């Protein structure tokens, strides 16, 4: 089956200028060679610590930036190289739900106008048709349509995120990047918003890139999970495989920091405590990006950046622990699994 979203070797580098003459002296490699597909109707979770490049990656895919390199196609159309008019025509297909509904909603506009804004820009609906569409969208996201003429500050955080979701849905998108959509919300309402996103996915056939630092939430919503570290994907695996048997040392470290609900399993699991700071994306280490913090680091890791490749069906990892000789034998010592 053709993937809806196809990302190949995506790069988003931001130039650094310094000195009196503001010469270009380097680049922050926020996204540095990211490759994945997302199937129609699928949710791909994109996880990692803050600053790893996951938000930049989501925005680059939607061409909110002019990307540095690589390719992105959505529904068979080349997003990465589209000109302004083409991009405008593609915009309805691909939308974004932002982390902070407070900051992303214009405080001077009523809810009805906020939700109708994309309709004004991209459609020629009559006034009455727009009102009907706004009401329909408010119903879909669980907002009372009697509140259509209120302003964002009159709503709770969870309701404001519903407004943001209604606006994202206005043009019948196929693909939505959800960038930490619940991170700014009270824990008590996070699940409600996640459930709403799941309901909408089922009823509208939506495809999501779900960006989050919250591994428990991603476990709940994602079909597959990509783990990002310092601008690169360390591991991409089906959800159950990733949580039961993480392959990349960084995935293992992240998961061992997540509280284990079952106390017996918690006692049995070997904890990996990450030491050291995340290196700057302006000055990543030579070789593997994780080599300065990896508990399994080997000599080769400091010299050669590992390829991101499929090591088992559907399981992709960038790590020399999975290198093999030409006849397929592992070159590194066997890797202890979580199960022991
Ligand atoms: Fe660790 Fe080496 Fe694998 Fe990088 S390539 S994650 S440093 S073992
Ligand atoms: Mg972010």
C-alpha cells in the first residue's frame, strides 16, 4: 500500500552567523537526515527530549519552513519543492494542531471567525454555508455551538484546544501534525483531547504525526513510534515491539525513565540512567550522535555514523550494535534484551 506521507533524508539546518560581519560560521542541524513513511489512517508517534528536533521536523514536513534538503511527498504531491501557489493549493490537505492553544488562537477573534478563517482563505462558501460548516465543526469537536460568538479567553484550556482542532479540520485535511497537542493541558483533560483526536481519526480517516515527549501517551495513541535524538531518528518500530523490546540504547534509556506500572516488572527491569548533557545540534559529536552518552559505546561509534536501516521486519535502527558481516552474522556482542 502506498504511504500517504513519505519523508526521505529530510534536513532542516539553520545557519549560524557570528562576528561583526555576521559571517555564516556554521549551522544548527535541527533535523539531519530523517526518513519515514506514514500510511493512510496511521498514527506515527515522534518522541524525544525537548530540543531533539521533533517539532522542527513536523513543521518542515508541512513546509512551514523552506527545507535544507531531502524530500517530502504527501498524497503523491511533492511538498518540499512546491512553489508558493502549489503549496497554497496543497495546504488544505495538511494541517497542524499546535501545542499551546492559547498562543495559536487570535484573542481578538470570536471562535466562529477563528474556525472560519481557513474557509475564508481557501473556499468560496457563502456566509450561510460557512456558518453551517462552523457549527458542524463545533459539534464534531464537542463545543457547544451557542458559544460561537465568544472569545478564546472565555474557554478552558481543553476547550481552546478543541477550537484549534476544529480550525485544523475546517478544510477536510487528510494529514495532521499534532505537535505536543496536550502538553499544555491539565492532566485531567489530556485524555479527553487524546480520545477526541482518536475519534476524529476513525470517523474522518485521518493520518497523524503525533509529536510528544510523553512516552506513556504515545504508547496509547501511536501505531508505530519514531524516537528522535539530536536531529536524527534513532529507532522506528511498531508500537508494541518498541515498548516490549527497545532496540536502540537511547530508546532503552528513555523507556527506563518511564515509571513502570507493575512493581514486579519495575524491580526486574534494569534501569539505564543517562548521564551527560545532550550535545548541541550546532556541534554534534563525530560518529554516532549518541556516542557521548551511550552506555554501550564502542570504538567504531566515535568514528562512523551508523546507517538507519531495517534490522527486523518493520524495525529500523541506527546503531552499530546491529551491524552484521557480509554473510549476516552480528559483529557486536549479543545485546541483552529487556526480558533478560
Ligand atoms: Fe551507542 Fe554505538 Fe549504538 Fe551509537 S552506535 S547508540 S554509541 S552502541
Ligand atoms: Mg517541541
